[in-house]
C-alpha cells in the first residue's frame, strides 16, 4: 500500500525541532565549515551532508582554518574563490572528503552560472551561451573530482579497511554522480554494517534520488519515536510531502524548520533537492 503523507503525523518533527531549538548545540563541519544545529552527535551537516561531531570550540585552529575560509567565500557568493581554495586544499591533502568538497564547490559554481541565464536578453543571447558553457565546464570538473574521490574510497574497500563513514561518503559520491545502482549497493552495505543514523539518512537521500517520495515518507515513519534523527532529514520529509501533494503539511513543517535551521547554511540542499 502506498504510504499517504497526508495522514502523516508531523507533530513529532515539530516537537523535535522545538527540542533542538532549546537543547541542542551547533556542530561545526570540519569539511565545509557550516554550523549545523544538532540534537545528537554525530549529526549531519546541512550543507555537504557529511557527519558532524564537534563544536567549533572543541577544535584546533588548524582544524577550522580551511573550512571557515571556505564557508566565508560561499556565504559571500564567491563560488570561484571557493573553487580555488578547495583546489589548494586538495593539493595539500588529497583525501576523498577534500575532493568531495572541491566537487561541491564546482557544482555550486555551475548552478550559479545557470542562475545567470536570462531569457530577457535581446539579440543573439551570446551572454547566455557563455553562462551555459561555463556551467557545463564546471560540472565536468565536478564529475572528475567525484570520480577521484570514488576511486580512493573503492581502494579502501578493496583493502578491507573501509569504515562506515567511508561507505557513507562513497554513497554520497555516487548520488552526486547520479549513479543509481552503485548508490543502492553502498546503501545495502551501510545497512549490513548497521550504519544507524547515517543509514537512515542515506535511505531518505536514495529514495529522493530515485523520485520515490512515498518511500521517503514510509522510511521516516519507520523510525518514529527516535530522537536520534539528523535534522537534515526533515528537509527530505518536507520535499516528499510537497511532491506527494500534501501542501499544508509541507508548509507547516517548512515554517517550523526555518525557525530553527539557518536557511543560508542549507542553501546547497535547497538548490540540490528543491527549495523549501
Ligand atoms: Zn559540511
């Protein structure tokens, strides 16, 4: 039977958000510099979707220097600067996480170029062609970086040294690359490894990726009652309610979400999976 999100009880998410507003802390993403409100550690970064564990004050100046600078550039809308900075960070330390952040910077840049396309131009629209070309170029750079990160993670798996967080990262890399079958395989692996909140989150991302919004809603109801839900999950629930035509529940929940979750820090999710 198809899960009906119209009958879904959203009050538990409203309560969860209110609780987060009162009791939670902000965790700092050591990958992209975003601060994410979280009820439990680890949480999920609302921008890059990697796990976040520490508060800013718990980290050393060394840990925060690249991510803080990266985040400031993005916040200022300087995507080209964020691309350059993350290129340098990869050159210094070629980890799969750094390649992933570098790829996301390219994707943001690509999206920005698309947003500059206008259909109100007179004449031959040369300007639009330039934006379209720049966007395609940025996107293919992003794919290259994603592939580099994928091969590092896959090498770790074949060594037998892959942790849950590597499998989770590999899952995200496949999702961003649009590779459905490999993403599904990583998801199965996360389940096998008892990936907990990461598995739960990844499952929603996967259903959303394949356009199965009923699946997003039914998997959210399966974990009802748990407080160990990454708040970023709620973004996918709102999207699924909306896509399934449950506009009033979607509207109520997104109003509550934006009270507690900084819309700027989740901008990437919004452009990736749709506005809330
Ligand atoms: Zn992040």
